[in-house]
């Protein structure tokens, strides 16, 4: 009987020790998990703050030029009473500032979509009509007739296509071929827009989808960053491949 009691005591002691170790391991795990979460949250906050600082700095920089033009023009008009020659300059500066703010709004609100039934083919052709195509650029279209209507934000998806098409045309100042293709892959609708233009430099590829990251002459550098937000809001993907002197291919995918 004494032996059984001793075995019971030993068993209870082992169970108690295991329970204690288990509790210690659980506490260590929870502590590590909390530290990990805090580290990730801190790093995320730092990244967001850094990105917001950069974007706001770029926005302020871009707005400074038209606002300075307006300020200077008003100053000169005050000194020359009745001189209206500065009004066109003020109007142009106001248009420039408005375009900057509109572009930023497109980027900032890219995640807000209002889906309606529409066809990718129709939206792509509609966006193509909005673009001025020079006579030295030939357009080749290969649109999959099997593509049905999908739930898309018509205005914003059309805007995505317009940004990509406009960039493709501007990338071929000496002319070339603009190829447009749509394809129903079964699970996705894939849109490919290809040019044979100047291409994107290796050092600039990381800046393509970055707000204010890749500016062209007269551009804001917000079109493609806004496009990515819009596509991702539709649970889709946007990507590109480019080679200097050979051109660029943009691919946009939407789930069916």
C-alpha cells in the first residue's frame, strides 16, 4: 500500500512539474508573441510615417511652383493697376495646382470602389478613345470575345487603362506599335498593353508604382501608383516587364 502511495505521489509530482513547465513555456510564448507584435506594429508605423512624410513633402514641393506663380502675378497686378496680362498665367497655374490635387485624390481614394456590371473589353476600348494616338503609332487589338461582364468600378478601371495607354504612347515618340490584348484565363481576366518604346531604366523600376516616384516631364508621378491601388481594391494584380530600347509590357489581372 505504501508503495502505491509513493508511486501516486511521484506521478502527481511529475504531473505538477510538467504543468509548471507548460505554464512557463506558455508565458514565454505569449511574451515573445507580444514582443513580436509590438516590433511589427512599430516598424509598420515607422514605414507609414516615413511614406506619409515623403508623399506630403513631394505634394508640397509640386504645389509650390504654381502657388508661387499666382503670388508673383498678383503682386505685379497690384503694382500695375488695370494690367490684365497676368490673368492667363494665373489661370494656368490654378489648372496645374488643381491637376496635382486631383491626381493625389485619385491615389488616396484608389481603394474606394463602387462595383457595377461592365465588360473589360468595353472599358479598354473606351479608354483608348480618350487617348490621342499619333499617326506614326499603329494599334493592334486582340480582344477575347468570350469575356463576359464583371463587377468593376467602371470609372476607375477605365482610368487605370487610360494611364497605362497614355504612358505607352508617350514611350514611343518616334512611332511604333501599341499592342492591346485581353484574355479569359478561366479564373481571371487578363489585360496586356505592350509598347516598343524607350523602356524603363533598371534603377527606375522600383519607383514605377511609388507615389511621386517616377515623374515624366509635365507629369505628377501619381498615375501608376493610383492604378495599382485601384487594381488591388478589385482583388486584382498589376505588373510590368521592361527593357531599355525594346519597350514595356503592362499586365493587369482581375478576378472573374
